[in-house]
C-alpha cells in the first residue's frame, strides 16, 4: 500500500498543484492509493481472476485501442504504465517481441459519470476471446489524470465538478449479495451552513432519507454528520423539499426542513435532533427576517406555494403585485420582490409595484439572488425549465438595477443529469461567494459542482 | 425556536413508503396535476402501452426517470411498489440463486399469475402459438427452466440453474391478475380512453386521463406521437429513448458457409468492403431522420460501453456495382424483413444492389422475422429490451433458435456469469457473447438509429421505457392547460 503512494503524489503534482501542496503539508491523503493506480489495480485484478477461471497464463501485450470521453494521450501515459506494472501474476506484461504472446486490448471510456475499462484477452492459445469489465466512479484525480471534462469557464465564471456526493444511505435488510449497496435517496434541497466556526461553510442536504451535512473541499465531498432522519410519512408523486437555516444556538445551527410529504421540522444537525415546526408552512431562504425565515403555505402534491407570506411569528406580510401562488419568492433590496410564478415565469415586482418578466423562458422552481461577481448587480441562479429526468442546465442571469430585465451570463449543462439543489454561500476559504449545485445523474448518483466568480 | 427539540429521529427512511413511481421534483420545474393527453402509437405498441398504464409494474429500474430511488430489499438496482422483498431461498442442499421468494404487498395469487405470464411463454387469444416474452427468451437462451409457486403470502420462483437477475427479468412485468382488474394508475373508462383511478399500487398520476390511439390519419392530432416516420405534431419536442435501435443482419449457419454477401474474405476485408458499399451513413441520414449511423457492434451505446472490436483491414477493395440484367435462374438470397419500417426497406434495397454486383438476386420476404430457416438472412430492427447487456443479448439469441445451435454461441451462452449477481461480470460475459456472434458472422450489425417520440412541448415528464413504450404516469401539463 505504501509503495502505491508515490505515484499518487507524483500524479498529484502533475494533475493539480493544490492537491500536491496539501499532501506535502502533511495533510492526510484523501485515499491511501491514487484513483488512477486503484483503477489500474482493479483492471489487473479482474484480468488475473478471469484468466484463472479460463485457465489462461502467460505474457500479454497490453494496448489501449479505443478511448472515448477522455484524453487518449493521457490515458496511455497515466494508466497504461501502471496497468502493465500491476499485471504481476499468472498474467504478466510481455517484455519480449519474439514470441507470440497473448493480447490484452482495452477500451477506456467515460460514460454517464462512470469510468469504464473493457479488456479483451485473446491470442493463439485462447480458444475464444474473453472479456473483462471494470468500472469506477469518476473523481477529481481521474478527471485530471485521464482528461475527463470537468471544468469549463464562461467569461469570468468558473464552473467545476467537485466530486461525487457520498451516497445518502439508509441500510436495507439483508440482500442476496454481500456487495449489494444500500439505498440511495433523492436530494430535495441544500443549504450552506457553518457547523464548525471556520470560514468555509458545510453543505447541509435534505433528501428523502433526512438531513446530512457534508464538507465540500478541494479533495472532494465528505460526510460530516447525519443523516438525521425525518419522521415516517407517505410521499406524493411529486417529491419536494425545502431546507433553510432557521437560526442558531450555542449547540449549532438549526435548520427548518419542509417537504411535500408534509414534514415541517426543525433539525439540529449537530445534535441529531428533530422538533416539530409550524405545520403546513414552507420556509423561504430568499426572505429572511431578524427572527428567521418567512414562510408560505404548502399545498399537497403541488409545487405551488400560497400566499400570504408569514413572519416567523405568524404575522401576515402583504406583498401586493405578487401572484397568490408562486414556486419561489425572494425579497430584493428595497421593497422589491423576485418570484417564480406558478407557470415557471421568472419575474420581479419593483418598488413601484410594477411587475416585469425577467426571462422569455421559463425556469426551474427555485431561484437564488446573490452578488456573485462584485459588480453590485445581483445575479440570479436558476436551473432550466426541463422536466425531472431530462438533462438540465445551470442558468446565471444578471438582474438589471431597476429589476425590469435580466441578461444571461451563463447557460451551461452539467454532467447530463438533473439539478437537484442549489445553495449559495462560502464553501471554501476565499472571500468569494460560491454557488454549490447538486446534480443527480441517471443512475441515481449525485455530483457536486461549484460555481464561482474567477476574476 | 429550538426549545421544542424532540428525541432523535430513529426511523429509517428506507421503511418509508416512498412511492417508486413518484416524480422526483427538484430545483428544476416540478409537476402540477390535471388535464388530458392524447397519445398515438403504432399498432404493435397499443397493447403494451395500454398495459403499462393499467397495471403496476413488478419492478422498475432504480434511480432513473421511471421513478423513486429506494431499492427493493434484495434488488439493489430496482425499486417496486408491488414487491416488498426479493430474497433467495437458502434451504439445505439448494444452490444459491436457484430459488427466490417474492414477498409482495399485492395478493400472492395475482403476483404468481403475473410472474408466470412474464417468465414463460403464454397463450394469446386468437393466436395458435404462445407469445414469447423477453424474459422467457432470456431463460430459453441460457437453458433455464422455471417453476412459479404461490405459497400463502409469498411467491417462490424456482430455476434449474442459478439466476441472479430476477428483478431485471421482471422489470416492467405488469401485475395483471387473472381477473384482468387494473392495478395501475389508470383504468379503461371507454375504448381508447384511460381515466385516473384511485387504489393503484403506484402513486396517483398527475394527468386526469389519457386517450390512446393508433397511427394518426388525416387531420388527427395527438400530444404524444410514437412513429418511425413523419409526425403530425410538427411543433413538438423530440424525446429520445435511452439507447438506440440496431439494424442488423442475422445469417443462417448455412448462409455463413455459402457466404453470398462475400463477408468471409481474409482479414475482414470482405466485411469492411460490404460496410463501405452499404453506405449506412446515407441510409441513416435519409431514412432515420439523421439520428443514426454505421455500427460494428450489436449492443448499442447506452447498453454497453466502448469496447475493443476487430480492427479494420489495412486495405479493402470497393465492391463492384454492376447493374446488369441477371437471368431468372441466377443465384438467390432470401431476406426476411419486418414490415412498416422505411429504414429497413431502404437497407434491403441497398442489399439488393450490392448482391446484384455479385450476380445474385435478393428475394425479400415480409413478416417472416424470427422464424428459423424461413430465409437465408434476416434483417432485424432490434431494440435491446433491457439496459442490462447480458439480459438483452440473451433475449436476442433466445428468440432465434438457429443461433442457439451454433457451438460458439452455445459456449458463450453457457457462461454462468451471464445471469450472475455481479453487473460487471455479466457485462463481460455479454460482450464475449457479442464477440462470438460477430466473429462467426452470424450477426452483422449495420446501423444504429435513435428511437424518438414527438411530444407537445407543454406536456412534461413523458418518458420512454427501455422497450420503447411511452409512459405518462408522471406526465403533467406545464403550460397551464
């Protein structure tokens, strides 16, 4: 295991200077062996196992025939030498050219967030080709070393894939296979909160399994605490959730979680405790008062929320000009309001009561209004209006000072999955605001992306 | 605000009855209920579409568009509102995987009836031959026999060999009781009209009703149109299925030996020249709406990842295109072609041209697909019925008795990994089976072409099941209708 660490450090220097610096500082390595080395080892182990079953032994010539979704040169430079070295058993790497060896031909591809290696072992001494398949989730090291697309810069906005969200799990009863994974849970909402007092906030995630807190760091995403389960309830066809910072105590932050199953609970994520919150109310992260978030009324099975707006104390707040049903509501500076209407229209009501449509296209259910690039104009972060299960896009708009229009700064797909949650805050130690995006892939895995302004 | 904190939540949310079939609605646009949708499908999909909306599926793939994400115990890649648990029966002397117990929320006799109907060929009114389901073809290809027994509250499925893909085999299998009473989110209200119903095993649908029709005629309009060709819904959004169809030639063993298509030349040059002459790219562009292209693999993208395939030869001669009259007694090749598919027809016409260059005539037989020995070559438009490559390929082979008699295929289908528990090993065995079919030239893949449906842009949440059936359980009108 120790010997495998050197290539990881070398690769880290090659791949990402920041990771190398952290390792050199004595910070614990994210994994004991690098992902590239681990991938090569997995392939070698699978080849040896298959060769043993088929009764094949001898030297092989290893080649990478096809590369899809990755940088072929990097795959051959980073993976192939490790694989050749790892083949040390009944199957070994050929070092001669005179004899007729076996052939191990590989195709390496990235497909839907998974890295695949398909190897065909064949040769004059094999009656028919045998095929070995190995797959692995893509992480940052593999992205950097093998050239998977993970970062894209549009203007001065940087959108990067941080890494997979560790599975939100609840253990299921005994499964037939020991390798059976536990259940994963759809993400409903997320919020950045400070759990430990440092400048980098943690990511609290609401899913149907409860509330889990993660740390989003350079090396990836790791679980800090949870999940704190919510009481058992029947879910309607439309599963929705809202998670907002309700306040904080000496013990830590208190979150308000509300769902379309009828949950409305305060959650102490540090203590793992749950308390009943005002029923049938949905807290709004975009309308925060001194005492906590304001709330709208919940409607069973519908994504629409109903006015009147309520203060934490239960007092009605009049918001003239805003429709009686909205999907999200945000208070802008002054007496202006931003809302996603019931039909998905993104609109604003200015201080004079004039309502303006901000986008000719409909948008997703939630909107963030934050100052992302330091130019004093608010940026609006939404998803596109695609349906659940369709590839989604992250959309960043700049709101005009008078709140009467907006311009698109960024419209970018992520990994081909659905945007499950958006959260804004400080996910790292710099002073710039981060937007954390949780994408759900077709297979149910979640990937965390970070959007920030990079001047 | 925090004084009222209660005891720690201890309830495992796996125990929540999280409706699989729910529409996960996230930061994006979430659904609202109400409305009616008109759906037009080809005749061959009418019954399957009706069945898919009237009867709850025993299993659906987990984590996809089809529904929730809480795995059914014992089926980590699947979820179900009907089956509470799938577990192997581990009695002494019994090989693990040969016997499975299904604990269901539905009555055991109904589940047993549905499982039997899906795992074994069953009689169809008005037809003399029993209908072969995809699961029964899979089991036939792997030489597996099945027995289904309803016991009190459980259903036990026994195989003669270990089978670890029970949930995959029962994916989309409708819970159709012997009485025929609906168990799904819709019930037939009038001929061609499905209405919302309560009491489904799935979460209530969002649409109030579905009007189901065959192919459109004249000025008829529909909100969802499933058709290979033109659609009357010109302004609709195109929805692609998760993986494309494959058009391939399946050769009889005798045809492989006689080789009328000239595929057996050294180093693959004959096959390469044949592909070059076919011009699959132009055929796909012209007859496949541009959504396709040539392929050398039988398992399409979306079902199997990139893998090494035999490399092309260094050089290959162009095929002669001699369009000269041939005598009536010239050698003939018979080709079985499925009906009502313009792309397949175009491929057949091109094959006729290529064969004429080899001084051979092509005789096309319609509606003879899948009948062993009825033609020298079969032109198939194949849609893998499952996202599982092994199950799909076994279904392909199992539906063609001629292939199962070939030694190379027999060797590959005897691999126990094909029905094993490890998905990667299953895929490895499937790719070995595919390679055997290709190396023996029993199957010659030609074209991959996307299957698409046209949907009214305001109708959201329509999905295509793996086998091409449109599902509107979670569909909703997003335009205020």
